[in-house]
C-alpha cells in the first residue's frame, strides 16, 4: 500500500507583476505536486498580489524539502509566504470571560471535526467555564485580571503560548483589553469577536441600548486584535434581522447566535490559511 500524499497549502503576498501564477504553478509541478485549489487576487489600487494554493505532494518531497525549494522562488519575487501541512490542526488557545456561547460553539465544532484546530488550553479571568473545559478534557487556566495583576496575567498567557506552541489565540467574548505590548507581539495571531453596534452602542448592555433605538439589524464582527481597540483588520461580519417585536432578551439571543457563527467562520478560515493580512484590511479566500 502507498501512503496518502501530503496535503499542502501555500499562501503568499508580494508586489503584483507578470508571471507570479506561472512561477508558483511551475514550482508545484516541478516537485510532482497536483494543485487541487488555487485562488489569487491582485489589488489594482495598491499593486499588491495575494495567492493561496492547495496541492497534493504526489511527488513525495515532504514539507521541509518543499519549503526549502520554494525559498529561491519567494526571494526572486519578494514574497511573504507560509507553507504548511493542511491536515495539521492549528494549535489554538481560547480565552473567555462570563459569556460562554462562543466558547461552547468552538468546542463543539472542534470536537466534531468541523474546525481544523487543536485546543491545548482555555484561559479565563473567571472560573465559570472550568467545568465545561473539563468535559472536553482541556486544561483550564484561571488568570484573574485586576489593575495590579494584569501584567502577571499577560506574562503567564505568553508562557502558555510558548509552552503549547500556540499558533492562534481566540478571544471568545473575553472581556478584558489586551495591552498594546501583547497585541503588538502577537499581531495577526489574535482574533476577537464583538457585536457590530460599536461604536454606536458602547459600554454596558449594548443590546438594551440597541432596543431603545429600534435597531433592525443585529450584527457581529470578527477581527484581528491590534493596539487600537476594536479597530483591527476585519475577517468576517454577518447580520440577522430583528423588528419592533424583539425584546432586549430576544436581541441578546440573536446576537449570541450571530457572534458564534461569525467567530467560527473566521477561526475556520484562518486555520485553513485563507486569511491574509493586507495593511488594515484582510484578503479572505473563502
């Protein structure tokens, strides 16, 4: 019996120029690879080029050899790139506070194989979901956050990121602001979810504020975390309609559903190397 070929995904960005698609496809074919999916985007306003290619390593070169072989191609064209085993789950740390709908949704999707992630740790500033983490057999780390303990909590978080070789941190309704230093250090590796009323309805009980203003759409936004609060590059957004009959509790329920849905999409796409940073924006090959 022959082993199944390695599934590889290559994502890249560089200045747009003729021959980029040909260079990538020639490289893959030259190593015996079979392209199974290819998407590219050229931004005519900035002159930037983005590409995602999935291929089967039917030549049996192996990931290390493929990476080494692609380095001269990338250098020639000034590419920023990443090549990974598409079957390897993305090591993901989830952070949560006292709203557990997004955490519960991610845990269920991961357990059923709907998300290609591995969750070595859950971190929270409260103990509300310690039992939930236990039911999935995932270590739970309680890191209380106050003005005096925040530096220690963030230092411990970074230790966990290093200890577990974390690729992605997900703020699944984690109600603490990350420091500028932490956001900068993990740029492009932290995804947050929030209701889309920002900045219209800031502060406590945004859904109650929305009800008072008679909103007709409930939305959510998943984005990368940056030092600028809730201003990071947007990955995914969605809305659901409501009307005058929707009480505040109904808006909260609708909001939870759309938040969970949007966050799951963003995490799933990131785990499949479909999200590429483009300055303050993202290119998403969904």
